[in-house]
C-alpha cells in the first residue's frame, strides 16, 4: 500500500428523491467510500437521502443527512 498525505475526504452523495433515481451514483459512491476506507482515509458523506447504500452503517466514517446546496 502506498503512503498518501490525504487523511480525510468529503463525498457528496447522490441524493435521489424518488425510488429508482440515481442508482448508478449510489453504487459508484458506495464503491468510492469502500476504496477510501481500504486506504485508511477518513470519509465524510453528505447525503440528503437516508435510503441509499452509501448511508448504511459502516460505509462512511461520518454521515450528515443534509441537502447538498451551493
């Protein structure tokens, strides 16, 4: 494993509002969180949708259920 200076990453979740929306983003975000965790990087997820794989317990280190707005 390569040493990285990155200690923490903020991931903005898919935030789908209807069932079936943005499934591919949920999957890719979940895989990104998994890969970052394997590298020992602390992950912070902001996602307004509680019904995603990304927000499952243990996927991200810290989760905020907040709207993603500029």
